[in-house]
C-alpha cells in the first residue's frame, strides 16, 4: 500500500511521463498538503530522526558562542539579521541565545529570522523562541537587508538532488516511472544521455567510469549556496553550515529514506518518509567562492566542537548534574569519529578576508 501522495505522484507520471529524482524529492518533502515537512512532527524520539541540537544543549550553546564572536569581529553591527535556515524545533537557536545572554549588546542588536516551510515546526519554533519575536520566511531571499549571521544545521541535506547513471552512451538520468501495474513507483533511466548531466563536475562527468556507476548533483544546493554567499557579499556577515556529507565530489548515490529511525526504500510511502542526500561540500564551496565569498572548512564536526571547547563545557555540565553518564554519551555522539564527529562537516562562509574564524584551522582548505 502506498501513501496518498504516492498515488498522486503515480497519477502525474501516468499523465506526463517519468519525473526526475529531484522532482520526486521536492514533491515528497514539500507538497503543500501531503509533503513530509508539511505534515507531522518529524524530529525527536517519537519522530523519524534526531539531530545534534536535540542530542545536547552543548551544540547550540557553542554555535551561539561562534555567532557572537563573529558579530564582534564584524564590528558589532546593530541591527544584525540572525538567520536560521530550517530551525526544526528551535532548540539550536534557543540554546544559542541562552548561551549569549551575557554578551553585551548582542541580544539588543539581533533581529531573529527563521526560514521554514513546515507549519508544524513553525509552531514549535514559536513555542521555543517567541520571546525573541522571530519573523518567518519561506526562503532566504525574503530576509530583509542588513548585516547577517546565519546558521543552517541539517538543512541542505533536505534539498532535492538529481541522480545519474553512466551508460555506454554517456550519463543518463535516473527517473521515477511506473511498473507494469500502472501504480507502483519504480526507477527508470532516460533513454539517452541527459542534458542535466552538465550539473556534474567535470572530474566526475569526464572520468573513465564503468557503466552502471551512479552520481548525484543538486542544482538546489548550488542555488542556496550562491544565494547565501551573494547575500553575505552584499550585506556583510557570516554563515555556518553543518551537515553530513563529503568534502570532494565523488561518484555514488547517497539519497536515503528514513522512517521511525529506520532506513526504508526511497520510493516507499512518499510524504511519510524523510528523504535526505549527503551534501557535496565541494559544490557548496565552489558556488560560494564563485559568488566572491571566502570559505573555511569543511572541518569535521568533532574537530570543530573540540576547538570551540565542548570537552570543557561537558565537564562543567557534569559537575552539576546527577546524570553525568548522559552528558558523556551525548558528547561521544557529537564528536567521536564513528558517530557524528567525522561524517558531519562544518563550513563557514564569510565576506571577510581576515583569519579563520574559531573552530577552523587558519587555512581556507581545512579538511580535518
Ligand atoms: C532535518 S531538519 C533540521 C532541523 C534543525 N536544524 C535541527 O538541527 O534540529 C530540516 C529542517 O529544514 C526545514 N526545511 C526542509 N526543507 C526546507 C525548505 N525547502 N525550505 C525551508 N525549510 C526547509 C524542515 O522543516 C526542518 O525544520
């Protein structure tokens, strides 16, 4: 049994032909009534997945300290647009704001802007952050002008990707069509090479790869990275991007589906399943650099958080809790290599030509 949205997508395919993986993802996540992010609460133990700020307050606190330090480095502009892309339950920003209460002038200067498509999550954000009078927007382009501090944790991985398969005749695009029953969704290939393969970087597109090799590219991620960097170049400011992904563009298919904390088939019950793909940080860096911005990282999340002092923060929290083991477990989850410490990457984008911001080594290609 598929979902209501699965039936709608099948009907559209029956009428107009196969759709790209990117169109499928956009529909499955963003359909106005039935899309995954328009429906129930996806985050937390009762939802489908959890995230770093939901694992521990330490994550948002350290991100808050990073943002406040960048604000000071910018010359303490007032107002400053404090922007979060995809804020989830508002936990990261609530922890960041609590941790920066004592930074003189920061809260008075910060105007909070949240970019969010989910009504359910907007309600949760209102509950967590209402005291800071946030303004909500559907896209980053709608945030009013002004110097900007931006954070995006697990936002880019939700943006649509295209998938390609190498054939003896070139790169075909993986599409979603219908099985013989006329209802079941299934993967298919374009009959010939796809013009969208031009989205793949030359290092993949022109490489001598065997037929059957898969590759991904996201025009939506490149567009976001360009929009963020162009804004920072025009208005001044910094963005911190955290996501799971890879530093170099490489062949492979990373699109995955998760429901109730378990991996499921990508085409299974669209609208009821979270779909994400690893972020290609090389493509993000390339788009941001092309817009004139300076890029630091990606660094591993573990290294980034250690450099910001997460171990000291964990010790301080342990000294005043009756459950120190829970703090140790959360710390390990955030920073160790076999958990989130290496797979999750952190990148800073800024308009500045100065030294590396906190958490990054002093070279633009910090790939630790
Ligand atoms: C995986 S959750 C991450 C939530 C939060 N940053 C955290 O770390 O807990 C993705 C967030 O991005 C939002 N989102 C996804 N696609 C979006 C889009 N196209 N525009 C705006 N928000 C989007 C989701 O509703 C959700 O708040």
